[in-house]
């Protein structure tokens, strides 16, 4: 048991964790870089400790500083949030070695799922369908050519230790494969420190479907339905919704049973997300995220379950406070990621927020660390707010989303609010007919017509 948690993160997720701790009667310790001295999570925490300079590598990614902050403050647990060190097995292991509870899975599960090749092999053995491709890393281009001829073009080369679209290249024929293979290896080494890449069959019009799981230390595992995260730009999610417009109840129950069985099989503990590509009625595993997701609020709104609070309770050794039969998914939820970016060029737009007005009313939630007068630092991810809306059904949800977007004001920086206003009115979006390639084609068509 513990009564004080250190939050090893910043921005909206630090606030989200802080609020969950307050609801549970747990004190909080905020850590911050010098660039975040005036951040909202620093102001609201019970205790705040500076851990370094502005750049993340000098603060939020500096493990010794985080461990020292935990020891100085007397925190018995660390919640990593998402990003930064949330999926760093060495950090999770070192936290445990210092007799501090890591609010997340065991380091071993982080390691297994952090390597895409090992993860794919592991889940395949546990009965989860995977995308056809190489069983291990491909080192020589000729081996890649042989594999491509076996599974058929087009193919996708991916970094084994990667994520976020880095080290990812598509080849539609042998000539292209010979060109992009060394590029993918170079990008993998530059971004992740290892050049290992593997190959998967490239699906032309898949959707990105992920399913949320929770598991405790007593063998209980549940799933909370799926999220559709297909609206992406450069492999970064832009818009998420739950449930998916394309998944049936029968498919949801079948997929949920498969992933919960897999979690039991590997002894997984905590919150996790299994991500799949979905095309022509078939699901193909791509990765598992061993942390809370950016888009977790849409699941919270349709399930009524506080996922972050449940993460903390599980870490304390409690059983899940509900079973699978207790979970009822109601209505529809959509999340828009609001970035401090030019909505046309997507260039970052940090700076001072002179005006801030968040929308409200029934079914509207805003997760953000912004306030009027706050200056957005240039060192971190450009996402500054999440607008999450819930409705009785998808049509009702879309109407509420348009209302909320019309009320949302962030000035005088540029944001992607105008992009989301357009998306909420697009005929394909209204019908829910899109794939992971839809948004980039939409952006390209928009530029061509202007």
C-alpha cells in the first residue's frame, strides 16, 4: 500500500494522474523541468521537485533524477503516464530495485512487447492472429527480397524496436524494396539505437483497431471494448472513437476473449492495449502498448470506468473492482487531439496562450494543462489538449462534437482546431467510412484543390 505517488510525466497526462490520485486520497509529487516551472501540474501537486533543464533528455528522461526525486519526497510509487519512460524496461526494473512500486506491468512484459519481433512471436503462440511477414529480423536485402516474394507485394519494412512511424518504409516491387531497405535500417538505428527491421504484408485499406485490457495480480483480466484510431497522419493518431463504426458486437466479444486469454497466458498485470489492423473482416496484431494510452478517455466515457484509478488500485495489490459481466458499454465517444501546430502545414506553433476558453455542457470533457497566460515550451510533443465528447449514439456524439469545437478557443497560437472542425463535417467521417490512409489522402486532395 502507498499514500504518495510520484508522477514521472508532464502536461495533461500528469494532471489526469494527479486527479485520479486525489480521488483515491493519495498525495502527489510532481516533477518538472525548468521549462515547466509554471505548469499546471506543478501548481496543483502536493509537492513539486525540479529534475533538470528543458530538453527531455536532461529531465523527464533522466532516470537517476526521477529516482532521487522519489526518494527525497518519500513517494512509494511512480506512475510513468505515457511517452517518455513509460515503456522503458530499464526504468521499470530500477524503480522496483529501489523498493518503489512501478504503476504498470513487470519490466519483463515491457521488454517482450517493446521488441516488435519478440512481441509478434509471443502473441502468435498465445493464439492472436498476426500480419503475415518475417519471423525475425532481416539483415540482408536479399533475404528481404525472398520474404517479399513469399508473402507478396506490397510490403512494409518496420523497425523492430520502433514506433510512431519511424523506420517504416513501403515497397511495392523489388526495385523499391532494394531502395528503401537500407533507408529503413538507417532510420531504425538513428531513432532507436538498433538497426533491426522486419517485414509485414502491407494492407491497402485497413483500419487501426485497438482493444483495452486491465489485469490484476490475482489472475483477473477484463477487456473494455475497442477503439478505432484509423484517422492518422504520418502514423500519428489524430482522432479516435469508441466503439468502432466497423466492428460488430460479435467481433468485439471474440477479439476480447482472445486478448484476455493471452493476458492470462503471459501473466500480464496492469493496463494494456492490443493494437490490430482490420481489413476484410480479419484482425491482425501489430503491437501491444504496456501503458495507459493517450486515447483512454473514450473508453472511460463509454464504460464509466476510471482506467487510471484502476491502474493505481492494481499496483496497490487490489483485485479489479469489477468483472467482465459487470462491464456495459454505453453510447459513443470521440476524442480529438488538439496540437499546437499550423493546421495547414502542421509546423509546430509553441508560444504564449493569451486566450483560453474550454467548451462545456453535457457529454463534453477536455483534458488539458493549458490556461490563459501559459507559455507552451518548444521541447515536447505538440499535443496541448484532448477534446472528448460522449453521446447516445454516433450521430448524437458528432453533433455534440461540432458544438464543442465551435466553443473551443485557444489563442493566439496556431492549433489544429480548424482541422477537426472540417473533419467533423466531412461526409466520409460522418458515415464512418475511412482507413488509416484516409486522412493523408484527404490532406493531399485539399492542398491540390487550393
